[in-house]
C-alpha cells in the first residue's frame, strides 16, 4: 500500500473540518431581518385609513375612539394583528385591519407613536379619589393589583409589555375595562382577571383618574 502524500493528507483533513462548519451554518441560518418602519408610508396609510376616527395627529376628539398618539408601537401592532385575526372583537376595526399588511401595521404604528399625546383631564370629582387609590394601591381585600405596577405611576406604560394609559379618554377606558370584565374583550387574560374584580363604579373611577395622568 502506497503512503498518502502530505499534500493529499492536508487536503482531506481540511475537507473534514469544513463539513461540520457547513452543517452548523446550514442549521443556524441568520434570522430574517424585519424591515425598518417607513414613517412616510405610515403617515400616508394612516391618513387614508385611520384619520376619520382617530384624528390627524392620533389624538381622537371622539371619546369613544382611542387616542393612539404616543402609544407604544409594539402594542399597536399587536392590536391591529388581533383585530385582523378576530382575536380582538370589533367589526369596524376588523374591517379596516383586514386590508393592512404587516408592513402597513408597523408603519402606521411607529408613525402615530411619534406624535405627542394631548393631555386629558379627570372630570368626576366625586370619583377621582377612589380612582387614584385603586390605580396606585389596588384593592387589597379583593386582590386587585395596583394599575401603576404595570402601567407606571404616570400612565406611561412599559414599551413592548404594557400600553400607555395616561391621557386616554375616560369613556374609552371604561368601555375596555367593562369588556375585559364581561368577556367582550378576551385578548389579555391578565386584564380579564383584574377587571373581573371591579364593579361599575370602580371602573368609572379608575378610567376618570387615568384620563388626567401625564
């Protein structure tokens, strides 16, 4: 048997080393990059689809419609996706969201998030003190956690986790809390569990207090 030449041995050894490296590269493909939000397209799509209900700058003048300005974009994208899928029930919003692509949703969300929210005001003096107690301290005997624990003391929320509440229309917030409590909105188990322990008066109080947060 002829001895293997040094050059051939070197070539074979290098080839063997390359096999696991190639396998690793194939098994660990780089994740697909998410396109950077296009704020120009976001502004255009928002103007075409959202402006009638949520106002030109995202500060809805209609108390039944949410203020979107300065909301965390990740939260807005999630809500639009869940309107589209039907996980969050709203016939009007589902119709609008159905026409949007994921890129549209991201562009809109980042554009409207860049607009400052206009401050709101608490209006019910008889309830605002109760609302403050619940928001800041919860209701211990019913194991209702303080809203501030997730949404922060000033209502700014936590990006990617908990939405901004400060300045939101009291009427809109009250409707959402009631829907969480009664099962009309089921896209947040955590909020279903919290709202289930609140009565109508407490919901109105918390919603009114939130409207004045800034």
